[in-house]
């Protein structure tokens, strides 16, 4: 086969590999942001459903 075919195939493979690396980086960055936000939402929901608690002064 001609060198042009292999050059085109190599360029396509390199572009796909680069796109995969960028996609993985963006996915990881979005997960790092969304996990604390999800934990915060869960914590808020649990706080809103918790029963009221009152503390009595210590008897001394």
C-alpha cells in the first residue's frame, strides 16, 4: 500500500487517541466537581429530615 494510506491512518489514530485523553480529563474534572456537590445535597436532605434536638444545661 502507499505511504499516504499509512500516513492518513496514523494521523487518524493519533487524533482519536488525543481525543480520548481529552475526554478522560474532562470526565475526571467533572466528577471531582460533582461528587462534593452530591455529598452536600445528601447532607442537606438528611439535615432537613432530622428531628429537632434540644440540650439541657448540665446539673452541677
